[in-house]
């Protein structure tokens, strides 16, 4: 039984790290690399706005993956 729990913990850690990495890539690409979601044209010039929803989605995935990996990696105290 403890072997199965250790294997599940290792899978949860790896999955959390992968999820955090994917979230970071999505957020980075949405904010810096992808084409802008909107273009504002005013008297002062043209301004591009990043895709806010994809950026927030990436940041949420990054946070959830990091939290998942952190809690899976914590040692439980045996009572």
C-alpha cells in the first residue's frame, strides 16, 4: 500500500510541474508573443492590447500547478 501512495504522489508532483509549465507558457505567449486581441486607435496613436483572458488563464494554470506540486511534495506526519 505505501508503494502505491508514493507512486501516486510522484505522479501528482510531475503532473503539477507540467501543469505549471504549460500555464507559464500560455501566459507568456498570450502577453508577449501572440497577436494582440484588440487594437485601440486614438488621436495619440495606435495601441495594442494583449489577450487578457488567455493571460489570466495561463497564470491560473501556473498557480494551480505549483500548488498541486507543492502539496503533493510535502511530507505527511505520521500519527
